[in-house]
C-alpha cells in the first residue's frame, strides 16, 4: 500500500518525534523498527540507530515521493 504525500510526511513526523524506536538501513536507507535484524526491503543486516540520522532520513523520505522498491511491490 503506497502512502499519499501527506501520509508520508505524517509518518516522517511520527518517526522524527520518536527516533529512538527506529533505525536506518545501511543498505537501502529505509527506516525500520529498532528491533529489525534483517531489512525487509534489501535483506541487509547493518543499521544506523543514531537519532540524528533517523530524524534526517525521516524528513528526507517524507519530503519526496517514494522511490524504493519494497517486498510488497514484488508480491
């Protein structure tokens, strides 16, 4: 399910307001939950949990249209 631009921004703001619950995938730069061990999008296992990085990435992703391919897109 693809989010509308306003929904993407709302999700980005939600993530940015609680960055300690998320991490950025070092493989594809997706934002995933803190407990994620393997990225569901690219299968990477390296993550950056720095809150500043999470906030910056959330605001970047929330301000543009979707560009990445997710597992849902391939199903």
